[in-house]
C-alpha cells in the first residue's frame, strides 16, 4: 500500500512540475518589432511595404508579427531607412532611427 501511494504521489508530482501555462507568443509563434524614432521629426513606418503608421519624434511603435524575416522601411522624404529584421518567438527586435 505504501508503495502504491508513493508511486501515485511521484506521478502526480511529475505532472504538476511538467505542466505550465504557455505564453500567447509561444502558442501563436509571434514576436515583436519595435521601431524607435530619434530623428527629430515624425516618420512613416512600413513593414513589408504595408503602411503601419506614423511615429512622432521620441516615440516607439511596436508591431506583433509571426516569426520570420520582415523588411522595414522608415520614410521621411527625402530620407528612407531600409533594413531587414528577423522576428524570434517571444522576443522584441528593436530598430532605432536617428540623424
């Protein structure tokens, strides 16, 4: 009887320890891109040629994305900044614009 109780407690302990709630980014396989504007003026953000919005000076715009590579374009004519970032699950990739 003691052996059976010990085995049940041992199995229950393994189940409790091995089970944890996953973050939504783990379930959905997403990460984030954060673009920081230190240019001195409002700039336009595009990700994979899709306009995301405008970022005022001193602000950050964050966009949650599926894991993968993304082309970032920040535009303040006549200036254009282009880069490619790799979004990793549950991490934030930062890109800073400055003069």
